[in-house]
């Protein structure tokens, strides 16, 4: 009983240790991920979207790289959904996942502190478990802040909408547009045009991507002794996955590469389009009446794929840390 109490106290100390170490990175990322969606939504809300139709036509050749038709980006739902593809947002999330994940084993070994930690009355998996608790909790908080920033952007901003004057035919109450009259621009609250809950599943998809990369980083860290090398390996894998994803989208002949990259499971734009058109699919893992394997995966199915990858990576990390011989501090 005494040994269990001591182990619990040491586990709590480990939690505080990892929490303190993550604050320097977590607080700035939290501020950015809360403010960035609001700023982006404010920016796009200043323009009337129909005016971008000629610009969309100029990018028609690149439509094959988009998971949705380009016309989707002429809707307020689609243009706000692009927030989840912004490099700033993805960089912040990946910075947390890779930096925290790569530190748990190779970071401690590189600093020479692993031997001191394991000298305490804790098992190796306790060490990894405490780190996972803090890292995953931090990832959850960051994604909640992204969703909160998106909701605030929708709730607090208005957008211009052009309306053509209409003439109501007496008695039959038909409305006819009057093309010879000038259109009027009125400012409409975004919350009357867009439902913030539309971005709940894309936020889950964002968390799942971060969790998959976090698990991958922890697994690579459990195999290595040097943190810089673990970070390099994870970045190399991510860039390779990105290249495979681009190649799979480039031509139909390369579509066989799509299942080989986990980035194919990150589909926030497609999720927004699908759940906006068919609200009942928001909680679906599988789609009805698919014509191919990738069309069979529902919005939550993509989330589940990335979560499963993260869990599998963590399982490998736990196994490796329990079975490997740790080098002596240098």
C-alpha cells in the first residue's frame, strides 16, 4: 500500500514536470490558435463572395488537388472551412505534436536525465503515461481553442451580401427580379448564414491528425537516443507523406498512392461540404451506397483512421520503451 502511494505521488510529480515543460510552447500556441480563426474569418467576411467567381475560374486546372469542387469556396461554409487547411494552423498543431512527442524518451536521454527519472519508484510505462496525459490534454485544449475561435468569428462578424431589387406581383405574390435596377449591398451577420456546429467534426479531424503525428513522434523517440534525429525522422516521414498525397491527387494513374499516406484521412473541406449538404452524415463512420472504397468512409471514419494510427504508434512506443536497453548518460 505504501509503495502504491509513493508511486502515485511520483506520478503526480511527473505530471507537473511535463506540464511545466510544455507551458513555454503551449501558451503562445494557445493564443495563436484562438486568435487566428477569428482573424481569418473577419478577413474573408469583408468581401462579397460572388465577386470571386472569375478568380475561381482561373484556378480551374488545380481543382483536381481540391477534395471539393471549387464552387464550394464561393459559399460561406466552404470559405470558413478552408481555415482548417491554413499553414499557420497546421504548423502550430504539428509544432506541439512533434516537439512534445520527440522529447519523451530521446529528449530525456539526450539531456542525461532519463536515468534520474527511472531511479524513482515508477515503471517505464508510468513515465510514458504521464507524458501522454499532458501531451494529449494539451492537444485537446488547442483544438478546443481552434473551434472556439471559429465560433467567435462566426458570432461576432457580418458580411456584405448583394441583393437585387425585386417586384412583388399583386394578388399572386410572385417576386420578380429587376435586372435594370442597381443591386443593394447589405451587411448580414455570419451567424445567420453559417452554423458553427458544422465545424465540430472538422475540429475532431484536426485533433486526430495532431494525435497521429504525436503518436508517431513518441514512437520514433522511443527508438532513438537523440532528439534532433527523432525530429528529423518525423519531419522526413511527414514530408514523404505530403509528397505521396500530392502525387495521388495529380493524375488518375497515381491514385493508387492515396491509401499509402495518412494525410488522405485529413479531409476537413470534404467533411464541411458533406455535412452541410447531408446533415445526417455528420455522425457517420461509413457512407451509404458508395461507389468506391474511399467514398465509403464517412466524416467520423476519417477521424477514426487517424486516431487508430495514433493508438498503434503509442502501443509501439510503450513496447519499445519497456524492452529496450537504455544507454548510459554521456
